[in-house]
C-alpha cells in the first residue's frame, strides 16, 4: 500500500484530530479500509489501475472532474513539482470557506519542501511524519495567500510542446516535450502502415499523430492510455484527424480488445518513481496477443530492457530494426 496513503489518514484517527467529515473530496484517491465507513466520498483518480482498484474496493466510481466545494479535501498530489503545486491550487478551489485541506507526500518526493510551500500559502499547518511520508493540513481562515494559489494554478494549465501544435499538462508522461524514445521509433516507421492500428500507452498522442501523418493507409488508430489527463490531451492533439483516432482509458496490462494490423508501443517501465520492468513486459504480452495473423508490432525500448524474451515466449519472430546508444526499435510478427 502507498505509505503516503496510510499517513494521509492519520489526522482522522489521532486524538484531538480532524473529525471524519460528512462529505469529502479525495483527489488522487486510493482505496483504504479506513475509508469504508466514510459517507459521501467523491473521488478523482486519473490513473485507470488505481481507479479500478478504488471501484473494486466497493467505493463509488471516481469522477473525471470534480464540480463543487467540500468541507474537507484529501489530496495525494502526484509526483512532479508542478503537478504537486497545481494540485494544491486545485484542492483549494474545491474547498468550502472554513474547510480543511489535508495532503500527504512521501519523503522521497520532497515532503518537507512541499510542506513549506503549503505553509507559505496557508499560514500555519498541522503536520505529522510517519511511514517515510508527511501529512500536513490547514483550515481556511480567510487569510490564505490567494496570489500564491493563483500562481500554482497556472502550473496546471495546458503547456505547448515547442515546435509542434500539441499541448500537454504537468503530471503526464513527457509533458512539454517529445519523448526521445518515441521520436526514435517514429524515425524508423515505414509509410506502409495500414488498416487497424493500436498505440499502447499512447500518452498525449505523439506516436499516433506522427503515424497518421506518415501513413495514409491507416483507417483507425486506437489509443490505449491509463492516464485520463494524457488521453484528454491526446483528444485535443489529434482533433484534426476526425474519427480516425479512437480513445480508450484503459489498463493495457489487462490485455486489449480486438486484433490489429499494426501495434505501436513505447512501453512504460516505471510505477511512480520506481523502475518496474514487469509493467513493460505486461505491455509486450498484451501487444503480442492482440496482433492479427499478418500483423506487425513496432516497439521502442531502452536497449537493456529484456522484451525479446517476452516476444519469444509469445511465439513471435522479431528483428532489431534500429539501435543507437540508448534505444532499440524492434519489429515483431507471427511466424
Ligand atoms: C513511455 S510512455 C509513452 C507515451 C507516448 N506513447 C509518447 O510517445 O509520448 C508510456 C505511457 O504508458 C502509460 N501507461 C502506464 N501504465 C499504463 C497502463 N497500465 N495501461 C495503459 N497505459 C499505461 C503512461 O501513462 C505513459 O503515457
């Protein structure tokens, strides 16, 4: 279990702490047994595997966007600086006057630094350290530094990718820039891609946009992505392609529906900040199983990642189309 989640709930179980609220918004919601007794819990969780786990635990399905204000807002604010500060502002926007904002950050992400930032905006904070994380909370007494929250709000706004017409936002993969691995893959894609295509872990849509530009034979390209914020950017970035792109908020590790003439992927291999090669392996397995009889799988990965063994285990033949100091592009097919 996420240690910051355990810590986040400490103020509600400690003596003299915050009473369990009758209504609560949870941004970055993750399931915890202690929340089972809470009433009127509204959850926002952009990551599909975590949103699925939340629903499986019996809670009401997360909403994509919160509307309204709550007396208590709980926050697990993400990983990067801009994402964390922008989510402080978002949480603030959903707080009723006199309400309490409670946030928890792991030490590895700079808990003490973010507590100081939070205190700059709210004045005094109540803080507890446990489980290598900190939870800090403050109650709106009408004196909060609204100019600072306004500054942080801008960090969550759409951000252009230089040299392109694309936009991204803080917190999603490769925001504000094109991923070098994906760029390497695009440089080695042929123009004869055609038919029904899938892009696994499509992010803000770079690979799909380039594939559509390169290959007029593509009839449909299905973008599967677990981060709803990235998928929302992809929708905007691919709007010019009409109904050829199809967008799915989907956990690729569970497999994907259908079979495809072409599959493109730059598989993720991090969960949070930790390397998670099994995540990449699960992507390659899903890709291999969704390949049509004459389908082609193009994948890019850091050179050391052991995806060839997965392709072999799935009975695919493969060749290395290109490599440089960092990346390899692999083409795989059924024999
Ligand atoms: C290496 S990035 C590639 C992104 C995009 N193709 C690009 O070129 O910018 C991998 C993507 O997989 C997504 N991802 C991570 N876990 C996933 C999962 N279980 N199911 C679907 N997508 C996932 C990440 O959010 C990220 O956008």
